[in-house]
């Protein structure tokens, strides 16, 4: 077997890896550039890997074009400036580490470990995550390591932990082939998890009646277009809808009494709560017809296997964790869990959001689904890391928004951002910008040049990215894929884990960070997962390289292919009592409800062709064509009320700021709601910083911000008198306008 961490050359033929975009985690086969095309523009071409069990050869347009994005616009050397009004200038790695080390030591002396904070990413590989956590929570004694998963998956994590006693999505993709009813709630699967959606559609075409698709989303989307039933609820009312469904299931006798008795606790209280949510009340609260709720309940009750899929429309809410519990409650009470085709299945967003959870990548977590607040867990990690007892702090670290607030109080001496672009993706951007400007040193590990976050950084470190570093990622169905290094990193770019390890050694933790390769990092990590729900102890880079992707739990001694497709099949749960908890919480509604001054709810989401802040996808012509610019979707009634015309410009105003966008008048969005995409940050020609408008109120349990809703109002911007050139994109009705 070849050394799995050594870069493969073209002579090795295609490289197999997990796609670095969404959490579906499709297998890609990357074909090297031909000799004729070799040179600086040499492009690896991607196609679906038929051997990958999660995707069976399928890919979407982003995966298919990833090869075109890898070499353009890259950072190649460390860059530094003392003040952010100066230009960034190249420096050596040695000087970069001297600066970093000095600032860490200064901060420790002046503020203690709590003055250091890192904000990482679900786009880290598991090895990057593990070493970053070991550096911060172990060596430096600061639990202030949080990741963009806080904006993404933390409500799902808290939801699973509360109901089941542990994190861990219990389902697998084969369940899509076996479910009778698929409930897609708060997810635009067609655009955001396209290969899974295509799998559903293919089945729907063949078995029209055997598979019923239900979508809950305030917008009509490419996903709801395929639905048998679309409940276009008012934003932020999902929990009431779920309680109303429970109400009807109780009435219809849709309760699995034996399962409830043997495997759950808390049924009496839940039944009392459900009793309050009559169809009439739900209809008023959610803004749907009673008939639609009955249709949903009839379907659920009659289905041998119900699968619920959800993502950001559920998680990004002030009641995100409560809504996750609302979904899980229904599955438990009706016994729709732990069997083929059934269960509450959270779709993860980023390619390695799952690996981050396994490696302890949020402010309260430690590797192996452990918690910093558990003395036993801390002691296990202190021993594993060769650190003194008490080295790990006993309290939860700062979540990302708490890190922003800490900078407002001058409580941080170093804010280290890696593999995320918070100056586009965090809410309330003007406040973020002002807070960050107070921090004495902002460091950014980034692969691409010119991002919005680089604009506020003092030290920018060039990162080797996917394809240039070897590591593993875990997709939504708990499948771990080895991603080899098959290209050489540009210039002096280095893997994130190697940057963290070098700083660790310089700070005196030579033993702890003496890794020869990422394979060694992974070996050290999996040992500490033994016996945990996320047991990866039987995996290694070598095994994954040789035998292909594997699903966990995968304890030592498991044969390749012998991983575990479904969790909780026994009806016993990892809680103290062994029973799952039914959780009763009353719906609260939106954190910032609309009012007379701000009468509309702005929701912010994604387009199929773009990835987040566009650092990769903005450079691919084919991906820009369908949406050359961001569009503000407005219902015709709201457009009339606010004096807007189709393809005209409008100002979108919230309590925190205003942005301008081109209007698209459409029946596809519910009256009272408007939509903007999240993608176009300040560095884009068509900039439209949606997150300047968003508030930072979050779920009190998961601390996930409500990135799906803010109260706004709209104002038309007078059309310019001169005729304008038409946009080169092929979107009908879209005219080019000057950048705001
Ligand atoms: N093309 C593409 N795919 C991606 C990504 C990308 O950037 N581009 N990013 C990946 C990541 S990290 C993530 S997290 C996922 C996100 O995947 P999704 O969650 O599917 O994507 P979003 O567009 O953010 O939001 C989903 C839907 O929630 C709806 N929604 C808004 N408010 C509510 C509400 O109150 N209730 C309900 N029921 N629905 C509501 C919106 O109308 C929207 O259609 O996508 C992943 N895949
Ligand atoms: N209003 C609103 N806001 C949202 C959302 C929403 O739905 N609505 N969604 C939220 C969600 S779910 C998410 S996940 C976030 C996503 O938001 P971000 O994480 O900010 O988005 P990305 O553009 O994916 O940022 C990843 C960055 O890492 C860089 N990068 C890529 N590979 C590597 C690598 O290997 N190493 C390093 N060091 N850098 C690398 C990329 O160039 C890019 O700049 O946005 C959140 N913000
Ligand atoms: S569906 Fe997701 S993982 Fe699959 S190719 Fe598309 S972006 Fe990549
Ligand atoms: Mo996400």
C-alpha cells in the first residue's frame, strides 16, 4: 500500500475523496490534468465515484466543477500588518510564528487563558479540528474554541443530546429508499443536498404512491415543487405545527403505547401540552389551513415508515433546540425510529460538520462526544494528552457570539479565525466589525486571497486546502471518507493542523504536538473515541484508503464494511434511565417578530450553484450563470404595499442596517416574508450583505443565532433615468445596476 499521507502524482491515476462542499459527502473521483494541459492552470476534473456507498456515482454541479476552483486566487505566503489600515505585506513563516507566539504569551500574562479565542469550521478535516482543540482546550487551558457549526448544527446537537442522551444522527441514506413518508422541514434539499434529493425524486418517479413527500417551508422552493403536500407556514412557527400534529396523532390512536412505555419518559406532560394545540389554534398560529394539518396527520398515521429530514429552517431559530425535540418527540411517540426508513435525520450542512462534533469542535465539547463540564471527561482527555490534572478548564468556553461580545469588552488579546469567513456569515455585521476592530491581534488561516475577513485581520496564514492535505471527513450518515493529498499546495501554504501543531511545539508542548503526519494525528484521536457512541477506534487512514469509506460506530476489530447503518435500534438510549426523553416546550415564535415599523420577515438562505461566501464558486462561470446577482424575493401583495416593481431596486432596512437588492416579485414566497441569499459579501461586485440586517438573538440552549429571520421593511429606489446595459446572466428580468 502506498503512503496515504504522501501526495499522489498523476501517475497514480484518479484520486478518490469526499466532495469538499455539502454534508451529503458524495464520493468524487478526481482525474489528473493531462500532460498537454499541465502547467499553472492544470485542472483536475471531477466525476462521481461509483464506489462511494453514500452517493453511488452521483454528483451535483458544485462537486462536478470543484477542480476549476482549486488553483485560482490563492494565498501563497503569510501576510502581516500592525494596523488594519495598512496594507498586508508578505513575511516568512518563522516571523509569523514569532508574532503569534509573542501575542499568545502576552495575552496569557495580561488576561489569562480566557483572553485567547479561536473560531474554526466544519470545513476543517477531522485532524485540523482535533489538533486545534488539543491546542486550545488542552495546552492553552482555554475552552474558547468554537466553530461555524454554532451557526449551523448546534441546535441539532443539543436536540439529540437532550432527547437521546448523546449526539449522533440515527439514520442513513438507505432510509430514503425505504420510507413511505418523507417530511422535509426547514430544508431546501433540492438546492442544498441535491444528490440526496435526486435519490428521492428518482424513487418518486418509479413509485408515485408508495412515497409521499411533505415539505414545510414558508417559501415555494425547488424542493416543495416535488411535494405531495406543502405547508407554507409562517416563519418561526414549526414547533406549533409539530405539536398540532402530535395532537391529532393522539386523537387518532397513532401512539405506539408499547414503545412509549418501554423506551421513553415524559409522555404524560407531552400529551397535556399537545392537547392544547388544537387544529384551529395551529391553523391561526402557523397561517395554514386546518385541512392541511389533517392531511399531514393522516399520512403520518398511515405510514409504516416516516423519515424526517431537517436543516437550517429548523436549527437557525431562537427555539431551534425545542423544535428539534418537537420532531424527535413525534418519532418516539409513534415508534418511528430505529427501523429501516424511519427516524429523525438532521442533514448536516458542511462536509465535515460531523467530524467536528466527533473531535469536540464546539465551546462546550471535548473529543469523543464528551463535555468540558464533566470532570471525568476532562480527566480522560488530560491523561490522553499527557497534561497535568486540572489543565482543562471546567467551564464552557465562549461561543462565537460571546467571543464578539468579549472583544467589545476588550477581553480578548487574540482572535484566531480559521476556514470560515465570519465577516460575511455572522449576524449583525456592523456590530461584529466594530467589535473585532478592538482586538489587538486577529489571525486568519485562509486558502484564498481577498476575503472579507482578511480585510480585518493583522496576520493572514496561507492554508493548504482539500486536495492538498490528507485527512478524513464524516458526512451526514456517519460515513467517514479518507481524502488524500493529490495536489501540491501553492507557495508556502500549510495544512491547518500543521500550523496549530507548530505553535504548540513553540509554546513548549513538544511531546504533545510531535506529529509526523496527519495519519498520526488521526491514530491518536480515534483511540479516545473507543467505547463512545461515536466509536471510530477501528479506523485509520490506511484502512480507509485501502477499503474505502466506513460508517461509525466502528470499534477496534470491526471488519471493513461492518460499520453501523442505524443507531438506537434496541429501544435503549444512552441516558441515565436508558429511556429517551420526551420534551414538552411551548412555542415562543420569532426572536424579533414583525411590527408596524418593520412589518416583514426577512429569511436568508442559499442558491444551488453557490457555496456560502463564494470564495470558490464565484470563480466558475457555469456556476454564476443561473444567478448572476442576488435577488430579493417579494410576494406581489407586499410589493404593491411597498411600491416595488419587478427587476427594480429596493432598500431592505432592519433595526441594524440597510442593504439594496434587485427585486423579484413572485408568488413563490408567502405574503409577509421576503428572501435574500446569504452569498454575496462586501468583496463581491454585486455585494448584498444580508447579515448586516440580521439580529444575534439565539436559542437559549444551543446558542445558535436565528439566522433565518429578522424584521425588515422595504423602500423602492427610484429607477435611474439613463438606460442601462443589460446583465450578461440569462436570468429573465434581471438588469445590471450600480453597486450600492
Ligand atoms: N448550494 C449550496 N448547498 C449547500 C450550502 C451552500 O452554501 N450552497 N451550504 C451547506 C450548509 S453549511 C448548510 S447548513 C445547508 C443548509 O441547507 P438548507 O437548510 O436546506 O438551506 P437554507 O437555504 O439555508 O434554508 C432552508 C430553507 O429554510 C426555509 N425557512 C426559513 N425560515 C423557516 C421557518 O421558520 N420554518 C421552516 N420550516 N423553514 C424555514 C427557507 O425558506 C429555506 O428554503 O446547505 C449545505 N449545502
Ligand atoms: N443569514 C444567514 N447567515 C448564515 C446562514 C444562513 O442560512 N443565513 N448560514 C450559516 C451557516 S449554516 C454556515 S455553515 C455559515 C457558513 O459561513 P462561512 O463558514 O463563513 O462560509 P465559507 O464561505 O464556507 O467559509 C469558509 C472559508 O474557509 C476557506 N477555506 C476553505 N478550505 C479551507 C481550508 O482547508 N483551510 C482554511 N484555513 N480555509 C479554508 C474558504 O476559502 C472560505 O473563506 O454561514 C452561516 N451564516
Ligand atoms: S450534493 Fe453536496 S457533496 Fe454531493 S456533489 Fe453536490 S455539493 Fe458535493
Ligand atoms: Mo451550515
